[in-house]
C-alpha cells in the first residue's frame, strides 16, 4: 500500500470513472487498474464493483474512504508545514467563482497574492453557482465564491462582500439621462435578463415583483459580458452588479443608473467544506481575501 494508490482510490471514488482518473493523472487506464488491484490485494477487500458500463464503490470501499481522505490531507500538510517552517509556503488552491465576481472583482487581489506567495499555485475557474456547490461537495475545489449564498449541509458560507445592483442602458435610451430611477419607471421596458436559474436573476425578479413592475424580456443569457453587449447594442436595458460595468461606464459606452426604491444589495460569500480541515495555503488564501476586501472598503 502506498500514497499513490490511496490518491487514485480517492479520485476514483469521486469520479467513478477509470478513464477520467487516468486523464487527471496523465497515466493510462490500465495503470490505474493495476494500482487499485494492488490496493485491494493489500487490504484483502474489493473496493469497487466494476461492469462494462459502471464503476461503483463497494460497502468496504465506502468504509475506508474518509480515512483515506484524512491520510492524504495529512501527507499534503506535512510537506506544507515543513516548507512553511523555513519561511516558504507552497501548495495549490483550487477556486471557482461566479463570472460576475471572478472576472471583475478578484483580479487585483490575485495579482497581489501571487506576488506575495509565488509558490502557491491558484487554479481559478468560472462556474455557475449551483455547479460551485457541487464541486465543493465532490472536493474538486477548495474555495467557492457565490452571490446570494444559501445553506447546504457540509458547506460553510463566510460573508465576504456586498455589491450593488444597478440599471444599465445604452446611450440612446431615455433612462441614460437619469441619475436614479424607480423600478416602476421601467415598467414594460425592453429588458435583457440573466438566465432563470441564476441566483442574481431570481433576486432581480423578486425586486421587480415587489414593486409590481413587469418588463419585456427580449433576451436571456448567463454570461454578464453577453448581457452588456446586448445593452450596448440598444436591445434593452438590464440590471447587473455595479462592479461589472466599471470599464464600460468609464469609456462612455454604457450608462449606470441607481435604483432608488429597492434594496439592491447583493451579498457575496466564500464557500468551503465545513467538515474537513483546509490546508495552510487555502486558509491563507481565504484570510488574505477577506483582509483585502476590508482594506478596499476602508479605502
């Protein structure tokens, strides 16, 4: 029994696919099978039931899974602690953020963090909110960043920031000359919206409903960049997080208008597993991210 076998067992328990695990580790599928068979032989137990179509964890495999995860975590931390004791921190932090935060609010922080800790490798990807929760449950990421967080077993949500929802319009739209509008003033206006299952869209729908305001939805899309382009093309107006249009407002491409009769705050939280100890690099990443936002707010 060795650490490589345990790591492959853990990944196979998560992915339930020899092909995926082989690709993740840049080895052949038969090599994965050999490592798993050697582990099963050493333990005297069948850990997976295999057919031509499926791979499933056996009850015996399920029993040892949490212990295997803990062994892997401890081994990883040994190396991290040994390096950290000599003033060197290295490791990996896997982060998934929603587009509107990852693309528009993390850039300055990531640049500063990676400059300060050059041996900590940050893997950042953009995902939809529901996918981020799934990825944390499956231990594919260490940190998630979402808007309008909701409670889920096994996941801790750490309040991170609040941004503001604003109305945006092209330069030719009548509302572009306003500094602030009420939601009732945009009743029946052509509207560009987020996809229906996006938490920000759900919050916007509730805001409009609370003011008995209906809009004429001409287009929906989950990507904030596409929404902004549609508004720029005068296809309609939209409600978006304020920080996502800083560049367009500065360049005079879009107009940003405050909404004056509703609570437009959008809470953002950092997610991580609540039932598993995080590594030193992950803990440091979260600590510095929170501190960075507090410093930005004071500034």
